[in-house]
């Protein structure tokens, strides 16, 4: 995860994981709507996991 993506994770969590899939996007969107900090944590976790499929 690059520094630009980390900054986007903090400022706009759903936008940071838009390329990870619909399920991840909806999860982070709901977390962000429930509270900004849970959205940031969810986006950081999804962005840092290595999904080499």
C-alpha cells in the first residue's frame, strides 16, 4: 500500500477500496456511515491484505 492510498483511506475510505470489489466497497461504505473511524479501519485492513488470486 502506497502513501497516496493511505491518505485516501483516511480522507475517503470507500473511494480507497473501489477497485477491491463490490462487497468490500459496500462494507466500508456502511462502516463509514456508522462512523468515520470504523470506515478508516476497514479501508486500511482491506488495502493492506494481500489478495493474490
